[in-house]
């Protein structure tokens, strides 16, 4: 495997390991943007924009929009969207279940649709955010990451469930509660306060998730595969960031933008999701800052385009019947262009043709994805975000295996394929 593909994969997996929750994703994305010279904006304040500058704004600490103002008058928006969240288990308040002074387990609920079986017998930790009352009376958000093997969801042994290998319906409230201690009286709340070096009485609330501590790995005869937590959709989010930052010297007259939304895995209908007004408001405020009248804004919108970036399924060698019979995407096959007649993906002949032309000119490989007509697929950001800001959109991603497992698999070539494809899109 060419070293450039290995290096791009390692960049991605380093980002994933540093981003155990959606809040960490946005904090790390913001740091990358600031290091590249981007200016942080606040939704509460007026946007003041200058040609040639790059800006970003966050919402809820879990969604982020960044954009670059062209030197010449803008002719449209070129947007890449992705999402920051992944399926996991979220801790409830007062999560400790004492079990008569023996094992202490944690009370959790499912966040998003996930493969539950792979969560068993893995080293897990806890990450998210906390809200703290500061000494001056203000309330601040703090990131939390215990960054150590802290708990585990433990299987029932085969001797006590002889039917285990014949299929099992997991119940979160019964089967998926992680063990965190043996008889300890310590609480998660105490652990958070200790980690943040604050008095427990100043800890107001938390949003905490389990995450898989298994380290990413590159494998295969030719190092063609890699496995990691959260490939869906941090591969696309990271690639969007990289492509955006790498295009700082672009001479494009379009406003280059990335939109990293939260809560895609639970429907996007939150104030920071793709179905919110976040993108629409940012676009509106850019227009206000540039003194565009309504007709000008409509003209710019009609001249815009979006890549909705969220990974798709590779053909699985053991379940080839689940794949479309004439379109069989593979890992390392290039940028995945996703179609669906039910419009769960927004790609149409026009938007696909526009992107294919860009990818061909840039010598970036691509392949096509359709669901098997008897296998209902999921939806993603494109058809949701266009209900708020309606522009031509094509759904893309990378082909992967084991989607929504806590340890997914993808191809070592496809991170760089995505970055190069997105860069070509921004420069078009």
C-alpha cells in the first residue's frame, strides 16, 4: 500500500481517538480551524465579514459551520455536510445500580440504531460534557473524557445460555448495562467532579456516553483495510475539514462551506441537527453582512451545490445477496455516490453528473451505491438539510463494512480519495 494512503488513514484514526464524543469532535474541529487561521464567530453577536477570511461558528458545542469568503464577489455556495454523532449508549442521571452491594452497573439508554452484540467484552470508557457553576456564578461547559478502561458490558457465558449462538434479542435495560465496579460507593458524578478538579456541588449536569477503547488497526495482506470506532461518520467529517483547510489558497468565487451537524443518528430534528435552522440562519446572516437583498440571496442560493457526506455500505462477501445485483461497491473503490428512488438520498441525474465531471477531471475514482430493492436503507443529511436550504445535492461517502458497530471497517485508500474529491469540489 502506498505510504500516502497509510498516512492519511493514521491522521483520521488519530482524530477519531481524540474525539470520543460529538462535543470533542467539534472542539477538535474548531482547534484545527483556528490553527489554520479561521476566525470564531458567536451566534449571539453580529457577523462582520471580510473578503478572503475564513470563519466558523458552533451551536450546542456539537455542531459547527465553517465558511471562507472569496476575494471576488460570491457566485454561490459550495457546501460539504457531515455529522458528528455516532450510535452509542448514553448514561442516565444517577446511573449507578448497586445490585445489593456486589457489582455496580450503569443505567444506560440507546442512542441511535446500533449493532449491540459487538459492544460486549470490550474495554469501554465514558466521555461527553459537563456544565459547571464557576466561582463568578457563570455556567461553563467542560469536556469530559476519562481516557482509561473504565467499564465493560460483559457477556453471559455459553454454559448459562446454551442458545446464545442461535440468535438473541438484546434488551438495553437488561443485557447492555456495563459493570463499573465491585462494591465501590463512588458515583460517576464524583468521578466527573474529580476529573474536572471541581467541588461536586458545582457540577450542574452532564451528557455522557460510552465509547469503545479498542485502538484502531490497519490490516490485510496489503494493509488495505482499517478498523476503528466511529468511522461513520467521522471519516467524512474529518475529510471535509481537511479538504476545507487545504483549499485556503483557492481562487474560487464561491463561498466554500462545511456543515457538521449533530444528532443524525436520531433523526436530525434538534436545534443542532440537519433539520434545524442552523445552516439556513448562517447563510442568511452572510447575506445580511454582504447587504444582499432578497432577490440576490435567491440567485446565490439557486447557484449553490451541496455534497451530503455520510458513509455507505460495501458489498459484504458473506452476504452478497444484501447488495444491489448490478451495483456492488467495494472498499477502496473511491468516492461512493449514493442513489435512492425514495429520495432518502438526494442524488439525481443532474447532481450526479455535476459531481462525476469534477471527479473525472481531478482523476478521483468513484463508484455507485443503490440499496437492494428488498432491503430498506437508512436516510442521511441531504434530504433533511435541503428542506431547510434547498439546493442541488448529491449524497456521497466511502464504502465500509460493519456500519453502526462499535468497531467498523473501511479502506485505507478512501480517506485520501474523499479528501481529494472534496478539494476538487471546492475548487470547481
